[in-house]
C-alpha cells in the first residue's frame, strides 16, 4: 500500500529529476516522466521490502535476547531452589542483569510500562487514580536487595521475585504484532534514548543501588546498541561507510573506557560523558538526519535537533504546557514580567509575585519560611526558586498542581499569600489603557484579551523564560570551556556516584524529572527534622500526603532543582539548613535515619555515605558550578 507520504517522496523525486534541465522535449516528456516514476516506484518497493526485512531482523534479535534473559532467570531460579551460596547467586544475578541491559534498549523504549514493572525502584508506590492501593515493589531492584542482604539469603523471597520476573518475560514474548513496532524512525529514536538514559541513570547507580553493577551494565548496553546499529549496515555503506566506522570506533572507545574503570566509586563519569557519550550521541543524531529517520513532528520533552542532553536547546519548554494556547511568546513574556511585579495581583495591593520570588535572590526570599500576607506569620514552607521551574510536571512542594497556570492561580487566591481574585483583577486591568495594549499584543486572537486565564498564562510565560543552562558546568561539559578544577570534577563524579545525589536529582536538569522521558516529577521522603536543635524531632508537615492521601506519600516532598542552588539558601522544605555543607552532612548520615527520626516510609537510602571531609567539600564546589542567572539579563528589559 502506498501512503500519502510515499506519493510525496515519489513526486519529489520526479521534481528533482526535471529540475536538472532548463528545458526538454515536450513530446518525449511523458515517456521520460513515466520512466522516472517507474524507477522511483522500483526504488520505493525495494526500500519497503528492505524495511520489512529489517523489522524481522530486529525482532529475531529481540527474541534471541529474550531467550537468553529467560535462560539466565531460570538458571538463577534453579540455583535458588538448590540453596546455592550467596556468592554464586550474586554472580548469576550479574549475568542476568547484563542480559537484561543488552535487551533494554528496546524494552525501555517500546515497553515503558513493563520496564517500570521489572526495573523500578524497590519502594512501594501507587497509581494516581488509586491512591489507597499500595503496590509493593517487585523486580530486579527488589531481587538485588534480597540477594545482597547481609546474612543468609531469603530463598523463598528470591523465588517469589523470579516468578514475577519470568511472568513479565512471558508477556513480552506473547506480545502480538510486535514486529511492526520496529520501524526505522522509532528504532533510531530508541538508540538515542538509550544514550540519554545511560547519561543520566545508567552510570549513577539508579538501576543497581545496592550491588553497584552500573559500569558493567553500561558496557552491556553499549554492546547491545552496537549489535542493533549493525543491522543497518546496508544503509551505511558506500559514501556513508565512514560514518559507520566512526560510530563503531566511538562505541568501542566508550566500552574500553568503561572496562578500564577500577570501581563504581572511582569511575570518572565526567570524562566519560564529555569525551565519549556526548560525541556518540551527536553521532547518532547526525546519522538519524543522514538516513532520514526523524520522527514526525510532535510534542516531546527533548528536541530532535539536539545531539546530546547537555546541549543548550536540548529541552523543549513548550512540552511542559498542554497545548498551543499556553505556549510562550515574546509578547507574553514581556507582559508576564510586568504582571509579576504588579502588587494589584494581591487583594490588599501590598504584595506581588516578586515580593517573595525576588530576582536578586534567585527568585527566593532568603527566609527559612515565606511570610504570610500579614508579614508576621509564615506560610509554613520555604520559598522555592523559579529558575527552571517550568521543567517539571508537578508544582509546589506537595505536587498538588500540574501546571504553572494552576500554581499562579492557587497562590493569587490563597488567603495567606496574596488573597486576590483573578477575575476581579482582570476587570481592573481591562480599564487600564496601557495594560490593555500589552494584553492585546500578547493575545491577539482572544476576543476578551484580559481574563483570569491570560493573566495566569502571561505570568507563567515569564516563569517559563527563566531557564538556566549556561553555568560553568554546562560550558565545560559542552566543551565550550576548559575551566573546571580537579575538585569540581571530583565533585561531579561523587554527585553521580558515591554520594548518590544523581539518583534523585537527575542530570542534566538536576531535579526530580525522571529520565529518559523527563515527564514525571518525583517526590522523596527524607526524614527532615523540624529544627537543628537536639534531640532531633521529625518535621510534622505531611507533605504530599495532604494532597494525595496515600500513606506512601506521608512526609514526601518534590525533588527540587539544584541549578542555582548556591543562591537559594536556606534549604529543605522548611528552610532549616543555612548552608550546603549542612545539607551534605544530613545526606551523608542517611537523612532522618541518621538522626534517629526516620519515618517508616523513608525513601532516601538509610545507609551512611561515608564521605570524607574533602569529598564533602568537593561535592559542594561542584554544586556551585551550577550557578547561572544569565537569562535574567534577557528577560528583564
């Protein structure tokens, strides 16, 4: 069957052919045209057959890897029944995980739901539509915890997890019409997504938090990536052969760098990303363009034109708003900045957004907890920065809103914060001739340009303009600068390794937006104390539980961005820590567990990190390299 896009391709071919000639014999033109169309149809038919064959080849590869994984699982199950030693179980678990990682290039992309089922964090969770039904953790990470537990291995628990994992394999094997998913554009997007995941989660210990198998697993993933890419060798021949050779060399060099790593803690992640993975990701983007395998236009968190996730324009800000009506324009930014500092947004006429989110203080107020409208009492929580606030899908510490517009409306109408009414404010501003002109320029298609929606959207558009991706760290990892000290480099490697910061503050946004889709904002239970006094006492703010009423969310708070973190003290949802050094000490000791106040559902690992004084210092030095307020000069004009 020839689709409309195929007709366009054939038509374009005819046009290209005749565009070579300024004139031609009209009598012969119809014959020539028919001949050209015949050639193009033959070529098209060949291309179609080639793609069908490729899908079958990919599916054959997929089935072989599934069989290998299933065999490794059955072997581990058999060993557990025979009560094998902990050491033998660990070795077989590693073999199983490496089999999984080779396969995961496809399952992570084409089977997102199942990936969450068998490779999610080993903590209870809920579905948003069923907050009272607690889903207990299962899968690889849960099994890893069981096998690496000190003392005798709980063999019945191992068998329970193996039964679960094998059931997922059965589902994947029985998936109907699977081969038709492996189309060229989706496959090359899967290749690129694998490198995104490797850059953010794969080398941080996120997938293997106990056994720390991340380096071996990263190597296995690159091995699988090479095998799948080589299935495209027919397209990468002749004048494109040099591109394939370069790509294969870059993968080989990346794997050699991984194999040279002495341990998880000592692995030089910064060099790995800067010198190996980023260039490799750029190479895949180039090949995707060369082969013409781009995905159709659509809403995605990552721009297809960006090679790697550290590129300046890697993220599409408009992905984080629902549709065209909400999207950012220069006129809306200008209007939003004006509204942001307008005290008429408050019911008392005494407070604007900028009163608490002060640009000079990285859009915070420098206080432990924000002051109420009466300037005497507090609202109970710290004022978060607005830098990169748009790059998240949940707003407020308790994640109770999903969009910036809702967040703006919530704050304006809150009696403690602004005590305003957007509808009434809109009526007032409609009568302001100067303001009305700003609104008309920002919303030319709206019959009523000044409304509760346009006010909230304009302020949100200004907030969406507050992006921060040009820090010292960004310039270094993009190879725009060579200035990065040994301590700062070590700090990044600690952040992504031993200190485990990168398993919650995901690079490159350094917030809780989970890679590789970057569409789900995470919350964590840390066990934060109510003060720095002793004896320590758990802060009783119930966090996300107030909104979700799910027990797993008791004391849970959204993971904030660490970009511009050096400018946003004091820290934590209640502002109890004045310095980054104090925050690092809190995490180093295991959060609330280290203070003896951890709630039962603490999601932060309770083990001590055992960071040395120098490591703590280097970690703080790295976080300070995330400072960038350069965009402020562009949006304040």
